[in-house]
């Protein structure tokens, strides 16, 4: 930030934090052209590594929990208890993510100096739930747990009202997929109850 103040410029960091950066992909853009020395100073503030660490990339935690759920529901393991426990952790993480904007800003007084991107809430939720839907849509207990997750999250505070609409869309995807593979009338009644509790209209 000090560099931006000294150079009287603003910087936007282009890649989403934590993503793999391919060779030649631009890292940032500046409001004004920077000389070579300043450019080197700015680049020295980027931390690039081949390894993935949860303490520097929170999205990795979502990825790891999702993998636990998917693997535990695979035919070779078939351990719904582990999946249910992991869904509890996932719910807590999503509740925390709802407190975070999709973009972050560093300010000097009221002026934005640096703009940074995070994985959007919508993209994160989709990337987490798409594989879970694929592996768990046939299991009514997991579907019920997902319904409870959405019900809980909709009671939590969010920095962005759009997050609630995003959750409704993902809940609809889960219910639609579950209805497409579940034939048992009692199970379908449970799914319809979830749909009513979440006030979802198709």
C-alpha cells in the first residue's frame, strides 16, 4: 500500500487469490504507468508457491472437506456418517464466508488503493456442491442434511443479500437432482418437505 501512496496510483490484483497462475498471465494493473524499479517493488509483494496451504488460501479448506464428503459416499467406502460430520464443518465454513465480500479493498482514508478478488460466493458454493450432488443425490439422509444446511445458512447474517438467492438456486439444484433419482414415495415426501421449508418455487 505504501508503494501506491508514494507513486500516487491505484492497483488492481487480477488473479483470484489462491488460483494457479499460468506463465504470462498478468498479475495486476496500475492506474498509472510504473517504472522498472517500482514494478520490482510491487512484484516483490506477491507470494507465489507451488504448494497449497489452508492458512494462506481458505478455499482449500472447502476443497478438502468436499473431497472428504465425496470420497466417503463413493461405492467403495460408503460411509455416510463421515459425510454427515463433514457437512457440519462445511456449514460452519459457509456461514463464515457469508461475512466476506467477493472483493476486498485496501484504503487510505476513504480512497481505494488496492483492489483484490476472492473466489465469489456463488462460484465457491457451486464448486463445493456440484460434486456433492453427483455423489449424494441418491441418499435421502444426505439430502435432508443439505436441506438443513441451507435452512441454517438462510438464518445467518450476510454482507450481501445476493448470497441468499445464490443459496436458493443451489438448493433447487440439489432437490431437482434428488427427485430425478429417488423413487420411494416416503423419501420424495421428505424432499418436498425440505422444499417447503426453504420456500423454494420451481
